[in-house]
């Protein structure tokens, strides 16, 4: 194993040789964000993946994000440097489970959060992300809407849009672990702080927030904030990109340690190995891909 400098030098050389771009989610380790061509939320990453001018996409995120890249851009090679980087929220729903629910509601339109497998997206009419779930549901004219798999995001969308949704009972364990007493304690310690929350947080937590935003949406909220103190209710890894962009602001998280273990599985060594070996590659069977693509494209058309 080489030193960090050697690894960085090798990544720099290989990314040129392979005509590769490196895309990274906002929760990635700082050293991964620092080498990425683009860092963003699921929506921004999906947009980048669909439009990048490169032969290889090294996707530094979790499996469903790399799968989305393979769905929207099958002509490029999508690499996930650590194939075990999964998402417990995506694991809460299977295509079979969704098919059973659809049979109970044959007239329903299905909106599926991007944190899901390609096979579940393929059974859905629309995809959505935390950045556009409200707009996607507002754009749908249907007697019934099934919303999967995140119950917290579903309840938030239901409250904002006033639409009655049939909601799958999944959740992200990291966001669902943030409780109202934790937030109240932070507010007691920092009474002047603005509170911004990710919509995967519980309903009672979102009620305590001033703003609800996707990870990238949080940048805009903080940019416009009139106070320097911000309570940020999401995975503490967000402290890195937010702190880099807003060095003068004081950011407070419910937990200090970054907590999404899957997001932290990707390391510089694994990125280098991926670029060198052009593996592990993420692919989606063509029949599933085409159906999932319809759901993703409908989303991208809306917002
Ligand atoms: P964003 O799309 O807001 O980055 O959220 C992704 C995610 O998985 C949050 O847990």
C-alpha cells in the first residue's frame, strides 16, 4: 500500500488514462470529497451521471446511487469502489412487496424514493429524491398515490402537499434515530440557531425545524440564514462540506460522529483500485433498467 501522496498521484494519473469522473455524495469521507469532480445530493448526482462527458464514472456513494447512474447512463461504465456499500432504507422494500401493495391499490400511481433498488424503481411510476419529492407528488394527478419506501419523507410530503398518501413503513435508521428531545436540547443550548433538517427525519423532529432540505438544499438554506448558528439535523458527515463552504458559521449536529457506516466504506485506496482494475462495475439488467429509467426520467422532467 502506498502513502496517501502516492495514492493521490496514482488516482490523478488513472483518472486521466481512463477518462473517468469521480462523483461523490455529501456524506463521503473528506478525502474522497476533495478528489471528486462533483459532490452533491442524490438529485444532483443523478443529473451529473446522466450528462457527464466521460467514459467511466467512479461513484463514491452507496449502491442505489451507483445503480441510478447505470440506469441513466448505460453507455458509460459505472464503478462503485466498495460494492458492500448498501443502504438499510433501500433494503426495507422488495419488488415483490411493492407488487403486493399495488394489487391492493390497482388505481394508485407509485412514487419511489431514489433510496431503493433498480428492481423496485422498475415497479414504480415515478422516482423522487429528498430534493424534489414535494414537486413530484404535486405534479401527479391520480386518485391514489403509493409512496415508498421512506415513511418519514412520505409523511412530510403528505403534510406539505395536503395529499393523502399510502406510505410504505421504511426509514433510514440514522435519521430516524434523531429524536425530538435531542433537538430540544440543542435548541436550549443554542437558542438563536436556525434549525435545518433532512426530510428523512421523524415528523416530530421536522416540526421543530425552521427549514427542511436535501443535503445539497442545506447549502442554500445556510447561505441565506441571518444567524451564524445552525443546528443541522442529518448525518454528521455533512459537517465537512458545510464547514468548508461556510467556515464562519457554527454548525451543531445531534451527534458529532459521522454515522452512516456504508457511506464511509469508500476510501482512497478503493478508488485507486477501482480505477486501476475497472471494477467493481455496477450494471442493471436491461428489462429492469428500461422500466426504472421511465420512473427516473419522469422525475428529472419534473424537477
Ligand atoms: P440527499 O439526496 O438529500 O443527499 O439524501 C440522500 C440520503 O441517502 C440521505 O440519507
